[in-house]
């Protein structure tokens, strides 16, 4: 039976590292601060912001909540972001999505200065991930996968990794991070005709296709490390991932659970990237 | 024996398309113009610029040569690029490299406006290639590979492609272009332990590792399409690619020669991207 790669201890270790570094920064007069910009009144963005706020002290990060009305004009939203870009007491900016429909999401996310782009939302920040030796932030979910592998001592160097899904927020940047870890990386997707043939060659399989329990015994090999990025609510109310855990766990060497796997690490990574930004200003 | 995928007819077709579109643009008063910025006095940049100038009329592109002295200060070089960014009669900018050592190449290439970045040199332009639906320019060599496959009717959709090499100018962006063509893409590199195991699974193999004749029968399969991006001068004075052509050709279904393959297509692509930029301003 597979080792279960729980996210909680990974997140705790990341938070501890952040807290230690934050303490040192605070001693030098720098308080790592994440501005969370929320536009409108959606309950999902509210609960996400509340979750971040609750966890932030453990990472030594101060949260500045900025709430703009649902009807805020584009220019005012842009001006708010510009102001945060310039504000030296702000080290990270997170623009919660989805945004109200009248706003140009692309334009606004690209307004975030790369050095403060806590979740790597802008094209320029993303370019850093695709570059060979980028040092800036990565999309939090993609980096969370790497942090889990590192924490559990799973090497990527010289290993074959298959990433299922080619989204701009997970699949593609994750492929680049695995590549930076010297894995041989295959990106598969909905147009891959024989997914099983591709996945069975891999030492590490990352499922980020966004389809509930789509990856099961039919396409997996034995003794693999399986990272499940998906999270979905089933009809019976339970959460599940992109991997059919009941089928995959008996085959795998190690597997991340859902919930309690990758999702448990992302906010710790996001806050970590705020501390790293603050450290770079120091 | 393999079909030889010569670059010349591909380049000719691209030039013809460019010329037709350029003629239409000229009728509307827009003359597609590429500013070629050369700093210092290297013979290699001179011969590259001369080659572009010679071929440009066939693509309907006007070349504006800008020559700066070897000792030009950083600020003046940057100002020159800024001026070209603003000049509405310039549709493409190419900064020839390598630059003199006192200049900050990263800073200067990022000074080129993405919409005029004929060879996709800036981080922001590159971000377009890594995005899911980018429409801007691509690094000319990477796009040249795609143009060759398209010209010879070699499908990428649903095929397995292996890219050897993970450079920022070829390997990584090419992987993204192949992905956009719905190939299942594997990126291998110097740290891939069993290259043969990876390459033999592929329908399309692109060698862009930058090592002369490093890819031969030992790592290739049968019936593959092989694209050779490398170009090197051997001790005997002959040119060769990254692929051992003598070993690969008998195995392959199709193969690009060196010279006369990918290299013969890149400048046509570069000029094509100038015409496309000009068309976008229209």
C-alpha cells in the first residue's frame, strides 16, 4: 500500500521556515505584508481570504485586506493595484478571482509588479518560471507539488515525470519546475490518445487535468509517485481529486490524498513567497 | 530511406505568403519594416545582417540598419531601442547578439516592445509563447521547426514529440508550440539518463541540444520524423547538425538536412513575423 503524502506536515515546515525568516526581517524593521485584493462580494473569495488571514500569522505574514465594490470601474481597480505596486510596506499582492465580468482580468493581473506577484499571476512573472534560472515566485499550486516531493525526499533528478494537464496556472509551469529539478518531463492532455502508454513510463505522475477521478488503474503503472492536484465535490458531498484514489493507492508507491494533499500546501507556499519577496527587498 | 525535409521550399512558401500580405499592406500605405540593431563590429553579426538584408525584399520587408559603436553606453543603446519601440514606421526590432560585454543584454532585450519583438527576445514576448493561446511572435528557430512540419504535412495532433534540449530560445518554446499543436511533448536533456528509451517512443524527434552528431542510431527508433536544429562546423570544415545524419537517415521516415534544413527557414520566419506585426497595426 502506498505511502500517503499528507500536505499538512509539508505546509507546517514551510510555515516554520517563513516564520523564522520573517522574525529576522521584523528585527530589521520589515514586516512581510500581503495585500489581498477582493472585488465584489462572492462567498468563495471571502472564505479564501478568511483562510489566508487565519493562517498568515504562523508564516509571519501580515494581511492587508483591500475590498473594492462589485461595480468598481476598471481604472480604479488598476489604480489600486498600481498603488500597492509602489507601496514599500507591501511585499506581496494577491488579486482574488474570479473578477466581476465588466473587468479585464488579463489587464489587471498584468498590473501586479513581478517582484510582488505572490501567486505569479502576471505574464511577466510567469515568464520567470519558464526561464531557465528564474528566481521569482511560481504559481502556488505548481510550487506546492514541488515542495511535497522535496519534503518527502522524492528525487526528480533523472526521473521521468508525466504532467497531465497543460493549463497556464498548473500544468505548464509545473512542467517547467520539474524540468528545473532535472526531471525528463512529458506533458499530456485531453488530446493524448494513449494516456496509459505515457503514464506507465513515468516515475512521477501529476494529475492536473481538472476531471474528477479520471486517472485510475487503467492508465497507471506500479510503484509510481502520484500527485493529485484536482479537487472536486462529488454528488454525495465528498471531495475527490483527479485521481481515483481507491484504484491508484494499491498500485502506487506514494500518493497525495484529496483533501489534505496539495491543497493543504498552496496557501503556505503563497505566504512563503511573500516572505521571500520581503527578503529580496532587504 | 528517409524523405529529406529541405528547408528551401518551406522558406520560399513563407516568403511568398509574406510578400503577398506585404503588397496588400503597402497598398494601404504600410511598409513592413524591420530595424536591425547591431552594436559593435563583429563579422558574425555583420554577415547575419547582410543575409537578412539580401532576403528581405522577397518577403516584402524593408530593413533599417542601425549601427551603434562597440563602446556605446547602456543608456544610449536603451534609448535607441525605446525610439524604435515608439516609431510607427518600424514593425519589427532585432537586436543582434552577442552584445559587447559592458552592456546588460537582459535589460536591453527586455526593452523591445512585445508587439515588435521579431525574434521573441524579451521575457514578455516569451510569456506569450508559454501562454495557452499566444498570438505574438515566437523564437524564429522554434517556429521554423513547426513551419517545416506543417509544410510537409506532418501532423502533430495526438503524436508524441520528443524535444532534446531545454534552452530558452529553442527547446522550451518549441515544446510549447508542439503542445499548442496538440502533440504529447517530452522534454529531455543532458540529465536524462536513458535518452534512447525516451526518444524511441516518439513519432517526432527534435534535436536541439547543441552537440555535434550526438543523436544517432543508438538512441533513435525506426520510422520517425527527425528535425535537426543544430549546426556546427566539423574539423574537416564541413557543417553538421546535432544528429548523426548518416546513422539516422536510414532509420527515419523523414529528416531535415544540415545545412539546408531548419537554418534555411529561420530568417524567412523572422521576416514573416515582421509582416504579421505590421498587419496587426493595420
